[in-house]
């Protein structure tokens, strides 16, 4: 580290010396163009290395007016890299570019190319507004190699600023160039036309479709191309692919001659694909064209004999040994399932598709899920749902939320009896409750409420679920609502008495968050109305929660207590009337699923979801979501914005070993986050996912094998202090195959303030034993929940608690210059509610929370952090109603803040 630091110091010294020298040279009015170019090159080099360069921009702009290619080239390079889109210097740059685009001023096509490169790379709005017309002129009038660059430059401007490029007006002029003799220029023009046709398909259809079919016919059937554009025996595959894709944005041609020519092209492509590929490149080029041809054939007529042949080919492709072929085969088959009158051709390969869910490549697994969702109907729905439920516990986190949504949609859509629907949704919640969003359980409630025949079965089923010791909070919400509305239907059945229903709910009351508790309090007041025999027990609960710090819970408890204590039940019966049926409406789950689909450059011409989804005419963009196993990319694991996907690293075997020095940083970040990567090296990646409610928590540990060899003899041992208990509820296998992820789960209960948790992991990779002891981020702040307080309540409580021994105070130093906004966020992530407006000094932070432990109960906590920005120091004061909590929790918070 000393050597590295010394090298950095010497580099900085050298850079500063050179910058000073260049600054002095630029002051010389007689500096030649060659010298100016040399010094701008040096500035560029230092800028690329990451050093701040705050001068030399004007000199770079001046180089644009040089008549020498080398000087102009460096000028354009510097302008492209160093100038922001909103700088005032761009006006000067635009003027220079306009001159270089005008061939009559200099007679040099190379200058035109340099300007086109710079326009495309910068892509500023002002450039698009001022120069789009000049670029279009070069596309029409320039020499071939200039016109190619002009087409790609115009494509870039259109994608960035479509409102500034008059595509509708220019489209007819651009399309005329599709029938040229230069294949390179045609490819650039077709790329531009493809982008414009996606935005304006109606305007483009009449003029683009005949020309695109003509060009394809010449290439495929007439073989009108030069040998320079034959790629491994496949003529101009890139142009073929783009033309085939372009035709999918238009309706099938109404002219029979055009239609027959196009079908002949597709048939010829499929026939040529029967040739055995000579090598990988030939195989890739041939299949790229083939799959686009099949997609176009499905778009033209999904019931044609041509598509029947394609279906047989696709069945062979999804069993291929090549990952790319399996991926494309599954995706194209999903397209077929979206338009065919019958999916029998697809269903014949159902076993192979289900097996693809276990493919080693996550992209193939995603396409298999899409295909199963698209091919599902009333005859195979139960089989597919059963297979997906079996796969769900071992599925990737990147797929799990989407899979839960699709299972819920399939189950509702094809349920022949709603009891099966209720069973499946409760299974979903049990297996992957964290991924079941509110819309799913809302929908369950609507269906149960609207179907009287289902209500008794549903209430029995949810009561049995609530009696399970590992009931998920989402199941608790469903149970609370359904028991409150329909619990009276089973009140006389054995094991379903009013008291048993109440205890099944109330035993989970301490594990859930405030939102769920509020729902359960509403259920209790409904119990008072229909089960007066348990009124006394429920009133005790209302009285207990009259004084909680959460305003919502306090208000409900007070109001419900007042209603329940009235001498007559008239008001109680009025407010607890049975909910009327919900109005029939389309499920919101489809909208939730569509929100997860992101844009790419090329719009999808069909929608995942079978024939019904495509008949509705919904426009859905192509999905490319990469959610990591433990959050979004490394935002959770690293607390930053890296675009690298943790799960891709896990399954793609591309992750670099994390240096030992970074392990402490991972620990400190997981103290503030619920999910992330706990440990990673060249063999294994250990991820952590946690949730805490009150004094209870749940911890899932994910073990991913990154190597090409199996991990064997895997054992984990979690040891805890006297103040915390960790119970293993789901063990892990002793071996993990390559590129595979397994997980285990623990229930965590905090008893006292001693929450030390240590874990050891041992395994064998090949013959080499490995022993790890990663630090476990199970700390006191995980058991703190935020509480809102008014200024008067806070200071009254602050004075009531008083000073020592129930006060902890310490002064310490921050690791980096303080940012008050970021420190407030840290306090929030430690579980406290930051109370704004209580301090006159804006740099001070005031917060409130409740600390929960099984032995100690709920302890109110008040915190005050005073920050000295100049000295980079802070003083923390913690007051609680328990001196041991004040000392332990205050010391923990001080340590966390010191590391910020």
C-alpha cells in the first residue's frame, strides 16, 4: 500500500507539473498548430487517466478549423471526450462541424467523416436541431462511405431526439436508398429505416414493405450480391436479419404476388438451414437468419404449413446442446404459442420445456418460464403450476418475483374451482412470501369475498395456515381479513372456536409490522361484533395499544375501544357490517407483470402470455431485467450503483475474488441493509437476506458455487451469545454442483442486549479443505423500529428519561467529511425515525425508535447526534428507559457512525 501511495503521489506531482507547463504554453500567441495538437493530446491522456482538466477546451475547438487532418482529428477527439452537452462552447463546435460537412468548402470527404463521428458521439440536442438537415443531405448526396456514416449518425440523433428529426417527411427519401448496389450502405440505411418504422409503422408500411421484400428476394433467390458480403456461406446475414425483422412491424402484404414472393423467401431460408454447418460461425449466421424467418412466418400466417415445419424444427432446437440455440428455440416457440389457434404443437414438447427450467444458463431458464406461461391452457394448467411450485424454492431470485406473478395469473385464469386457487396462492406465500406483492393477496380477498361457495373452505384453509409456526406475514394479512369477514362460518367446528381463531392470529401479533397490526386490530373489532364471548380478551388488547408510539395503531386502538365499550351494539354492528361483493374488474396482476418489462432499441412485435394477451393488442417491450440474487445489481451488496449483476456473477462464473480488505466494508454495509453479499472468493459466494419484526427475525443464507468443480462436505455452524437464539428451520445440502445456488434459513430471536452471532463455514473444493468465518451483521439496530413523534412529545419524553444511568453519551470522529443528508439516511437505516424541525442547528439529527427484546420487552429509544462539520467530529446522546440498552445500543450506533 505504501508503494502504491508513493506512486500515486509521484504521478500527481508529475501531472501538476505538466499541466502548469501546458497552461504556460497555451498563453503563447505564436504557438503552432502542431505544438497545440501535441499539448491537447497530453491533456487528453491525463483526462482519460482520470485527472481533472479545466482548461484547454478552447484550444481543442480551435484545432477544428485546421486544414490538416491530424490536427483536426485530435480536435474532434478532444471535443467528443471533454465537452459536456450543455456547454456554451458547443455553438462554436456546431459552426465548425457545419463547415466540415460542406464538401464545397474543403473538398475532403475525410473531414466530413470526422464531423459525422463527433455529431453521433456527442449527440447533443443543439447539434441535432442545427445539423440534422446537413446530415440528411450527406446521406443523399455523399459518396458511399460518407453516406454510410451519415445514415448511422442520423440513427443516433433519431434515437436520442426523435422530436427534432422529421422522420415522417424524410422517410420516403431514405427508403429509396434501400435498393442501392452497395450492401454496406443498404445495411446502414435499413438500420435507420427499422428505427423509424417502429415509431411510425403506418407511414412506413406502404413504401418500405415492397422494397424490403424485393431486396430479400434478390439476396435469397436471385443471389444478387458480391462475394465480399458472403459470411461463411451465408449472404449478407446482417442485412437479411434486419429486413426480416422490419417486415414484422407491418401487416402481411395484401398483394398476392408480394405475399407469394415473401413466402418463397422464407421457405428457401428454411430449406437452406437443413445444410449441416461447417463451423461455429456458419452455424451462428445461418441460425440468426433462420429464427428471424420463422418469426416472420408466424407473423404472416401461424397456421400455414411453413409454420408447421418450423414447429418441428423448434422442437429439435430446444433440445440442442448449444445454449444459444436452446434460448432462441424457446423464445420463438413462445412467439408461436402467442398466435397459433392451437398450442398442441407446443404442448407436445412440454416435458422438454419443463426440463429447461433447470438449465445451467439463467437466460434459458427465463425463456422456459415465458414459454410455459404462454402455452398454458385449461388442460395443462395444473401440471404447469405444480411444476413451477416445485421449482420455485430453488429458483433464482432474479426470476422469483416474476414467477410468482405468472403462477398467480395462470392459477386465476384457468382455475376450474376456486379452492385450488386458494391452495396455490397460500402455497406461493409459504414458499416465496417475500416475493408476493400486495396485489396478489388483494386479489385473493376479492375472489373469496365474491364467491360464497368458497368462503367456508377459504377460512378453514387460512386458519390452518395461521397455526403453522412459520406463517409468513403476507399469509397473516390474508388470514386476518378472511377470519374477520367469514370466521363465523366455522365457529362451531372443532378446532375453530372463536378463542382459537383469536389466538391463532394474536400469537403472531408481535412478529409483524405496524401495517399488519393495524389490519389485525380491525379484525379484532369484527370479532367483538360476532364473538361477544371473547370481548374481554380483545378489550385488553385495545387497552394495551392505546399508549403505543405508532399513531395509526394508537388511534385504532382508542377508537375501537370506545366503540366496543358502548352500552349498546348499534354502532358496532353498523361499522362491522359484512363487506359487499367487490365490483368485477380485470386483475391488476397483468399490469404488475407488464411494468417489469423494459424498453430496448427494437420493440417486440408480440407479447408473452399466449393468444389472449396478443389478441388484446397490448404493446409490451422486450424483457431484459436482471435482478440480482440479493437486490438490484450491487446496489444492495455494495451500496452503490454498479451495473454488475450479482446473480450473473454467481452463475456466469465471472466474478473476481473479493480482497480480504473489502470484507469489513461488506459487513458495515450489511449492518445498514437487509440483503447483500456476505462473502465472496474464487470458489463460493455467500449471500444474506434478512427480515426483522420486533424481537424476531428470519435469515436466509445463499451459497453459490462459482467454480467448475462441485463443492462437497459443506457444513455451517452458527453460534450465538446468551442474548440471542438462532434456530435452523431449513438445512442445506452437503454438496453444491458447479454454477448452482442453494440456501438455508434460520429464525432469529433477540432475548437480551448480548446479540453476538458467529458463523463458521467449512467445505471442500476438489481435495482442498476451506474454512471461513464471515462476520454476521446481526446487530442491535436490526431490532429497532421507527416511531414518529411530535416536538412536544419528544422533549417531554427526553426530560422524563433524564441523564445517567439511562443516558449514553460519547464524542468521536467521522472517517470522512460529514454529509448531514447522508448521515440522516444512515440513522434511518439503523431503524430510527428522523424527526425534522426539532433542532435549531440544521446539522443536528434527532430520532426516535422502539428497541424490542423478548426478555426486556419494548424499550423506547431517543437519539441525538450533534455534528461539527469543521472538526469532522460528532457527539451522540442516547436515552432509553433501560440503562443496559442505552449503553449497548449507543455504543453500537457510535461505531456505525464512525465508519461513515
